[in-house]
C-alpha cells in the first residue's frame, strides 16, 4: 500500500452539514479501498478564481493508504459527484533522510619553528667618487 493525499473542494453554496456529508461520503469510499489516515477540514474559503461561477468552497485534505490500482476508481467517484468542485490526488513527498555529518577532526596548527637562516656576510664595496660633470652653460 502506498500513501496518498487528496484535496477536495466541495461546492460553497451547500450548507456546512451537506458539505460535511459529501466529505464523509468520500471518506467512506476511500475506506472501502484502503485506510484513511487523517482527515483535515479547512472550512469554507474563498477560491483563487471562480470555478463554475462559484467563488467559495469547503476544503478537506485527506491522507490515506491504498493500492495504486484503486486510485482510478477513487478518481471516478470524485469526477461523478456534482457537489465536488475540484479535487487533486498526490503522493506526499518523503522526507529525505539526513546523512549524519562526518566528524571533521579539528585543525591543529603546527607550531611555527623558526630555523636559523644563514645570512651571507655583507661585504662593502669600496666607494668611488663620482666624476664631476662639466657645467654646461647653455645660457651663459
């Protein structure tokens, strides 16, 4: 058996009791094919856009388990019922198992060891006097 979710929008022009009866009919049909895990009534809400000239509907979300072959008969029953404005059957996303993080060993900084650096001795070269340049007297 696989898990499915069904969202049903029942006609908003019905009374709340009639809408609950329609939802109960859907639940009983699903129970005959599988197991209803959870029924969550959302109540009367405004539709995002008019459907068949209706602007409000009663929302129900049902979680259930059944065989994949039984979904077609459930869809047929939803399609035939005129009190149901819209419906959608989906498979809920499975939560991905989180992979445990591998423990990263702490970074240990190696101690800085200063090795003696051999510095070559500085040999001073003899300083030569700069030759003096003759003065150019361009304007003289």
